[in-house]
């Protein structure tokens, strides 16, 4: 068939038109969507439902990490494809546990105490399908601002109006003592005052409860002393149908560094030697017993397991997946 045949010419013209139309269509700008999905993730733990809540992130200055030289630190960052030039992005997470009878929130985020990259626990809790009014218990691992400031709204009212706040007695004795606060260096006093302000509405309503060591708060929920980072730092162990989850607070601040080098501490530790010993003990127990871990500063959702690798450890995050439909 000749190239001048009418059918061939028609096909050629149609193809040219399609090419022109395709080029025109591709030339149109497509706006980018700049918002991320809401920061929550759910998993089941036996009969309990666990929802990880993302408060936001901070850029951690690597110089805050102690007990490792700059070359070895950079090697660990490079190994994990992390650039530390402008600080290392570090998540801040909280955890909501529905036991069926109680809605328990472990840590509450930074609220207005820090910059614009934090303060999203309450909004992500709502996005996850719950309300702040439904929270019946708040368990604080410790009273640092990124864990406790979310207790209070900007107008001074309680963020969780129906919740009882549980805090380790040794932690309260340190951070909530105004006479002790007055003896602290000027640079440290704001952290004490933020802790005191955070719990104030609950103190006023007699809804702040202090507990001692190794306390069972309710069936399936007990405290685990993990002091060092702060004097009364505690983890919480949730147990249901043979499954265990330890919400461990600030055992780790940099997963890139401290699993490979658990001897590395951070400047924020009140007692660095005790914090180091606690971290090694918790790592060993988690690796040996293979229980679930939830970490306040592990990459969101911060849920997974600890694996031993010789003298070191590694973090094994959970894989994204649907909830089982049989509950």
C-alpha cells in the first residue's frame, strides 16, 4: 500500500494529533500535595489495641551524644544513610492503649513547649478516631517537656479532662519540688517549671497520682523502673493473651547510634552511668524475651523488636499491615 494512500495519511494525521494532545496534556502543571497523612498507626496486642501517635520531630544535635568520637559517629550515620549536617531528625511518639475498659495514653508530647515541628499528639489522637475526653489514664515515663507538656492546653486547662495522671514518685520528687528547683542552675530551671505547669491542672483537681517501684496499675499494666535518664524514669509493660509490649520512653534517643553502641549516652541524662546500665539491661531483656517495644524517639511508629548482634544490638521495626478483623 502506497504511503500516499488516504488510509495511511489519516492514520498519520491521527497519530500526530495524539502526540500533540499528549504533549499539551503533559505540559499542564500538577499541583503538589504538601500534607502528610495523619500521624497514627495501630496494632493489636492480644485483646489490647495499641495506637502510636506522632507528636512531631526535633533535629538532634549529634554533639549531644557522649562517649563516641566524631569519626565513629560519622561512620554510623553514613552506614544508615543519615546526614547530620543540620542535626539528625528524631521522632517524638506517644502511645494510646485501649484495654477494652480503659483508654490509656503513655506520654503526651510537647504541646506548646517547643517549636513548630512538635505538638501534634492531641490532634493525631482525634484523627485516629478517639477524643481527648475518652482518655481515662495518662502514664508518664518521665517529666521532660517533650513527654509531659501536652498535659495542658495553652489556656492552662487540662488537655485530658477526664484522665488521672500517673507519675513515678521519684520523678515527682525531683521535678515538682519547688525548693529543689530554686537550687538548680538558671539554665535548668525552665525545664522544672514546665513540668510543674504541665501537671498543675491535675494537681488542682486531685487527679495526679504518684506510684512506687514495680507497681501494677491494673491487670495487664505494670511499671518497670528504668531510672538514669531521669531519677524516676519508668517504662510500662502491657500484657494481653501472652503478648507483651514495653513502652520504654527514653531508653534510646538515636537508633542510628545507640543500638550499635549502647554505651553512648546523651547530655540530657541526669545520671549517665545509670542510664547506660539501664539501656543495656533493657536491650538484653528485650532481645532475650522477644517482646514488642515502643520507643518515644524511635522512627515513627516506633514499634518493633530488639535483636542482638554480637556485643551490639539492632532495631527491627514492624512492617506496615492491616489489623486482624477477628476482634
